C-alpha cells in the first residue's frame, strides 16, 4: 500500500480525471495541426514549406507527448481502482507524494524514472 490515505487518493483521482479531460480536449484541438503538410508549391514557398514541416513535426511531437500522458492518466486511474495507486510500476515502492502532486500520472518513482532515461 502506498503512503496515501483514501482521502488523498480521492483527490488524486479527481485531479487525474480533470487532467484526462484536458488532454483529450488538447488532442481534439491539435488534430488539425498534425495533418500532413500540403504539397501546393505554388501557394507555399520553399522556406515557408520548411517552416510548415518543422511546425508539423513539433505539433506531432507534442501530440505524442499528450498521448503518452493520457495513457499514463488512464493507467493511474486503473491503478486507483486496483488500490495500487502511488506505487512505482517497476520497483513497487511508494512514489513520493511531492512527485505525485507535481505529476499525478507518474508511473515510476524518481529512481526508476532516472534509470530508464
Ligand atoms: Zn521505482
């Protein structure tokens, strides 16, 4: 069991549900930005086409980050249902509460996260 009592877990659950909605809304609103850049060379000069490609790459990278966070949110909400929220999914030690407050969807403790990256 994590260092969290039921009241604290309920607060994290609420935060995670809100975060999940925000991330879903973000994915919906960014869907247009990640679409392939058109090949209309007449309308788009070479330099602005490079800009457009860079912006598209950034939008896609952002989208991927949002998708990762969304998956982590969902996994964290599932962990709450299993009564395993706040436990590192690798070493199964409790994740520091300060870390969860900063990143409620964090799947790993600081040590395991650093070991992975
Ligand atoms: Zn760990």
